[in-house]
C-alpha cells in the first residue's frame, strides 16, 4: 500500500505537468500554424510564374515571409524557455526523489540486517516459546506480523520511488530532445531570415534608384483602390435608399422613422441580422484556402513606411482557379463591374453587407438568394504578377467593419 505522501506527490506532480502541458500544447500549435503559413507564403507568393518582375511586390512578399519567420522564432524561443524551466524543475525533483530513495534503501537495508541478526540469535519459534504467558506470546506474534508487514510496505515504497525516478528521468530525456530539436529549428529559421534579408537589401537598393517612380506607382494604385471603395459606398447608399423606399411604401400607415443610410428591416431581415451577429468570430472564411497579405484599416505601406494605406477590407491570396464563397445566408444586393472587367459581389445579411471584390467568373446575379459556403465567383488571377487575390470587406449599413474579428481565426 502506498503512503499518503506519495499519493499527494503524484497528484501535485501530474497537476503541474498538465498545466505546463497546456501551455506547451498552445505554443506547439502556434509553431505548427506559423510553419503552415510559411509554406503558404512560399506556395502562393513565390511559386507562381510571373511574366514580369515587380520589385515592389517582391519586397512586400519578402516582408510578409520575414514577418512570419520572426513570429515563428519568438514562438520557438518561448517554447524553449518553457522547456528549460521544466528541465530545471525536473532535475531538482529527481535529486529530491533520489535522496529520499537513498534514505529508504538505507533504512530497509538496516532493517533487513537487524532482522537477520535477530534470526541468528533466536528463531521466531523460540521467541514465541520464551513468552511468560499466552497474552505475551500473542503480543509477540502480532508484533512479528506488523514487522513483516512494515518490511513489505518499505519494499513497495522503494519500488514506487524507483519508478518515479525512472519516469522523471525518461521525461527529462524527452524534454532535452525536444529542446535540441527546437534549437536546430530556430537556427534553420535564422539562416533563412538572413538569406531573405540579403535579398530584401538588394530589392531596396533597386527601389532607391527609382524611388520617385515607385512611390508614384504606389500612390496611383492607392487612388485607384480608393475610387473603387467610394463607388461601392455610393452603391450601398443607393441600395439602402431604394430598399427603404420599397419597405416604407409597403408599411403605409405604419411608417417608421429610420436614420439616414440605415436599412429598414422586416422581421425576417432582423432575425437574419441577429443570427449574423451571434456568429461573430465564428463565420467561415470567404476562401477555403488563403493567406492574408493586407489587414483592415490604416497601416504603413510595407515597402514605403512614409506612405499610409487605408484598407477597406482583407486582401487574401489564394491559389489560381479558387472560388470565393458566401460567409453567411443572404441575398445578392448588387454586382459591380470595373473598367478592367473585374467583378464585385455585394451580399446582404439583414443590415450587414459582405463584399467580395476582384472576381473573374460569376456564379450568381443580383437578387439571388445564397447560402453559407455557396460559391459566388472565381477569384481573378493577375496575368503579370501571377497572384490570385480576393479583397473581402464587411459593412454594417454604410459603416466599414474589420472582417478579421468576424471570421474564424486560422
């Protein structure tokens, strides 16, 4: 039978392991996720065939990869530090257990020796027969039973303690191997970052020679994106106004006052909007596979920090031929076509609107009802850069929202 001390020790030991394990598991999952992102970057940004070299895009792609690699190194460092702390703690615990084991073995050996000496001087039978009376013989018999039982428990305690030491040593060996593997992975990532940084310096050197020209190109591109965003805003306001005229005409005497640029919602539309809100943070991605290369909102340009970008949505790179899918049930509010022939689909979900910009082939038209994960159009692939990019935006009425906080985290 194991003593309460050992049972308490086991509970504390494995509780500590589980709390450490949870953190380790989170870090390991994060490391795997970042490795998958690096693989995606290499596949989506560096393996596509390009007709022309664009140093600005190459620089952005390198910055993307370097950023993920740096995050990976930070994660590896955190994981390694945790392992170092565990190894240190385990070494202390092993030393403590071995000391306790040595004491147990010494006590046991001493007990066996005394028992042997006792047997050589006087046998058990003689010990019993030499009793003065029956009661004394009974007491001596009970004593011998307890002594034998105690010896057995001591032997079990030694075996249990030995098992604990062996388990701790096995755990320590595994932790050291994990730590060594992490150190090698960190070294590999640092070497790759150095190569990427060397390539980045070369690109920056090329850009500096024609800095004015490249800045002008960036600013023209930003203006073009702004014009598209303004056009979408105008269309959304026009659609709200049109939908409200129809809704208010149906209400007749039940006329409801509504704020400007906000949908007048029917009970069904309100219910849909509520469902949409309840799924915040759990909505599916508009692409089965994709990598975010530009976040929502104001941010410095990755190549020219002096230039600010105001992104209306997420820029998501995917593989050629992939289709965008609706993130929730709704109705196609409108379809826009740019002068370059690219399409933008607006889907209404009550008073929420999702925008799927930079599409090529369309599978839906204005007025169509769509369901979650339904394909709505194939994403356009730039023939020069070879990139397939979806620009995904989200609105509540006319207010732009950050789609990243609404869709699932990958």
